[in-house]
């Protein structure tokens, strides 16, 4: 299992999302912590490091730190 770490103000942004959107993104990130490559999509070139955890209304750009077993949330995008 990977641990989750937010970069800069992304945790605050996640908390500011509408409740249902925030809950869905939380679920997507939790699944990604158990299966980082299977539960995320490539973001650009599939380098197995920069990926997206996604829902219907939001996604998080994440960096997978395989050696330290950490998922870093780099940016959260709310699609509205």
C-alpha cells in the first residue's frame, strides 16, 4: 500500500470541492493507494510515474514514488 501526500495547497483545494466531488476523489485516491498503476491513467507519456486519479467531475495529477511507496498529489482539477 502506498501512502498519500499532498503538495502545496492541494489538500485545502480538495477539501473545498463540493462534498460529493470531494468524496469521489477521496475514493479514487484510496483505490490508487492500493493499486497505483491499475487505478490511475497516464498523464501524457506513460512513464509509470506521472498519472491521473480521476472521477467524473474531478481528477488529481499525481506522481508515483515507487521506491518510497508514496503518491504525491501535485494538482487537483475540478471539471465542474
